[in-house]
């Protein structure tokens, strides 16, 4: 999810967009796993991944050169069963 306007980076907009994306991925597209990657300096992305109970599964060290320094790319995953238990407990 990319939001260009800084005023929309935090708060309800990103959480709602991320939640709707996950719901569509798991219920409409029937995906089993979602993998997500972001850079280590992106604190907003880290927070939203924790809110939705993603699990960190790895990282690429010094993968990207951003603002004069190398950053890690952090890899996170969420599986459908975990998402269903949290969002639709009656279906599990």
C-alpha cells in the first residue's frame, strides 16, 4: 500500500486500507499466505504489520541504499488461518 499524501500515512486510512486488502486476499481470492516487505526505517509499516499480527520471517541485509545509507528489507508473513481466527472466530 502506497499513500502519497503524508497526512494519510498514519491513523485510520492505512489501517482500513490494509484490513480491506487482507479481507479481499483471503476471502475473495482465497490466498493462503500474504508476504510483505518493507525497509527497516519505515516505522509506520512495522506498526501496521504488528497490528494485523504478521510474523517476521526474514530480512535482506543492506539491500537498498536510501538517504545515504544501506537499509534492510524486512520480510513478514500472515497466513489465512491466523487471520480467520482473529477476524472471523465463528468460522474456525
